[in-house]
């Protein structure tokens, strides 16, 4: 055996010295092993943001899909257009019209879920050390992407009305004085993940004006916009500033995530670069997924299906709020008007990250608030509860179990005082159900 092979043989990873610098920022989720345990049927998972698909007409979908394959299988199973199926891009503009968005099908780029769209935008705009603005907290999957491209994520405080415009401008001006290059502002304006809040109508033009004045692109990620529990929608930032916003949408929450079909609507020059970047990475988005989505939009009453989803999720939201009022009155929380999530503020001294193993032992799971902050530097006093997937009775039982863990931690705090702060392990890749 050569000396080189001996050296390599002593390493856990013989290619460690060959990776790009950005690869060293990839880490397994701190909670992945816990969620493997949490997948057991006896554990109530209030962690994953998985859509509840029980009300989809699966038998009819199976028949319609089979008919589509018989009629169009030669095209549906073949390579496709890098920008996406033209008829689906036309249909997507009809979906967006429900939120008042007037888009041209030529400006739509089909992506492998909206997650790929975030990745493409970050690839196109971010050099190592460039600044991305995001809300505090923000979506864990996007934080993982931003970390991979070695961005400096600066998070801006939010309140019950979404991002605070004054804080946004103050952050921008501070960074500009320091000579930092801000490439874009990433936001989830409607039924936020994880905070559940929505940017108020009054703040939307303020946010657009601030970013326009400082020449900062806005990336508007909107997977939940049609899931307002009263059918309400909000003015898209894209509508207020068509040339200054890249709008991202997805069928994962309003139909089914397994098809992995999302989209971006971008200004023409950005659109062309997105198309080229997507082709370089994947050649083309899934043709069979696009044909299936197009078939669904053409043949099924998808608008009524969205209304059914709203009713179902509203019932689950109500079940969670009722359980929180009953079992955790010493906590604070938002009451979301749509979407999937409640953002729970724990009593002083209770640490969501430290408590998670004990919660899983007590057969309930959640996501620690630390997952939603760059570097895990904040969020220990919050946790995200998802009400989208469990049945109302399971939500009630899950919150009851959680309350037992919180009560025990409060007793320990009273006896021994708070646990000293521990260093963060950095940004982690999301576990499969941290979506």
C-alpha cells in the first residue's frame, strides 16, 4: 500500500482536502435523529410542515394520470423545455391571478419546487461574503441554501404585521456605511414560515420603496398565499414593483409536494439567466410532473380543492389554539390567519433546543426556533408548531404532552437556575420534515 493510500485510509473522508470551501458549511440537521424517532406512530409530530393530502381525490387522480400517460406519454416521459411546459406556464398565470398578479407566461420559469428557485437566485447573485437580507426568523431551507453559497445573512426583526420597515432601512443603511454589498432581500410575505404572520397592506409599499431606493432586489417567496382561512389574499410585492421583484410560487401546498413543481416570475434579464442556470443543473424540470399538474388544473376543480384545504387547515389551527389556551397559558403565541404554523414563545428561561430531546422522549416533536436564525444565534425562546398534518385530536394530545415537558423544565429552572449558553453548531441542512 502506498503512503498516499495509507494516509487516505486513516481518514474518515479521503476527499476532505478536495472539497470546495462552501461544502464545509454543509451539516446534518441537529434534530435529524430525533425526527427519525419522532416518525414512530406513537409520537405526535408537530414538527413537519407536510401538507395534509387526505382530501385529494386519489382514485380520480390515478385514472386521469393513467389517461394522460396513454395520450401524452411520449412527451410526458421525454426531455422537455428548460423554461417549462408552455401550457403550464399559461395556467400558472391563472393561478397567480387569484392573488391579483398579472404575469406574462414568457416570464415564468418552472422549477423543481420553489426551493430550486431560491437556489438558482442565490447562485446567480451571491459571491462569498455578499449580504442577503431576510426576516428574523426565516425559512430554514433557504438559510441552508444561503449558507452553502457562503452568504452573510443579516436578519431583520418582524412583529405581528411582518417585517418592520424602519428596522429594514436601518439595517440597510448600517450595512451600506460599512461598505457591504447587499444583493437581495428574501421574504415570505404571507402566513410566514415559521412565524405565521403576514406583512400588512400598509407596510408593503413601504418595503418596496425602501428596497427600490437602495437598489436591492426583492425575492418574494409565496407558497402559502392562497391558504388564507377566510379566502383572503394580499397585494403581491411583485404587483407593486414588477421589475424589482422575483416572485416564487409552488404547487406543494395548494396541490401536492410529490410532483416537485414550483415556479419563478422574474424580470426578463433575470429570467433568462435563471433558465440557463436551471438547464445547466438539471437540463429541464420533470416533464411528467408538469404534465400531471397541467392535467390537474385542466380537468379538476382545483379552486374548490383549495377552499377545502383552507377549511381543513383552519379547523386544525383552531384545535391548536384551543389546546394552547388549555395547557400552555404561560406561553405566548400568534394566531395565524392562514398557512401551517404557530410560533410559540416559551416562558423565560425555557430553552427550546435543550428541551427537544425531552419532548421526543415524552412522545411529542416540534422544531426549535434556533433552526430559523442564521448560525443558530437566536430563537432558543421560541419553537415552531405545525398544525397542518395531525388530526385535531392528535394536536390536542401533542400540546398536552408538550405542556408536561415545559412544566418539568420550569420546575428544574426554579430549583437549579438556567443552563449556561452553549455555542451554536452553525447552520444545518433541514431534516426532511423541516419544510
